[in-house]
């Protein structure tokens, strides 16, 4: 299950590119939002399926239906010695479905977001390489 909504996904290498570009400029006041992509659950799971070659079933559930359950699970998590696969803050965050205007960084700094497949693919391979995902979990992403 995944809540409806979405989030701004950013690659850490793009964060570094924005920092490098800002440090190369003359000092001036202002802020930049790192370029990224708005990703909803359907897009995220479709991308992960494509990279791993795995089924990865997912049911997108209205966030309003998940909020009471997630609040309860977060309370239970405080006394449970193992990790539960949901937390209230995450559901609230995805439910907000915040769209971000990162055009200033794109226009002034020339930084554009990497392809979602590159960000997710490299993340899957890193998780596998560091032992956080098995070869089976990483699927085709580590066989390329």
C-alpha cells in the first residue's frame, strides 16, 4: 500500500551540483531549490518495476484512509523492538503532494535533474553493493 499524493525526488549528485554552482558565483542573497521531479506512487513503482524486472505489487490508497492507521502504527512503533513499515509523518508528507518550482536553479545555475531511472537505478545498485538489498530484491538492476 502507498498513499496517494507524491513528493519531490532529488538526486544527491544534483544537490552537489547546485552547491558547486552557487559557490562559483559572486556572493549574493537568495535561495535555490534543487531541481528534481514530482513522483507519485504509480510513477515510483512503475520505474522500480522497470529497473528490477520484479512485479512489486502496489495498491495506491487515498491518503485520508491511511492517516488514522499510520498515526496508530507510529504510536506502536515507539514500543516495538522492530521496524514497522509505515509512519505517520511519511503519509502526511506524501499526502501534501507538494509541487516545487526549481526553475531558478535550472535557469540561473544550469542544473537539471537526472533521469529518475538513473537516480533509482544507482540507488538500487548502491543498496545491493552495501548489503542492504539482496540480489533477488535488486533484480535486473544489478545484472546490467
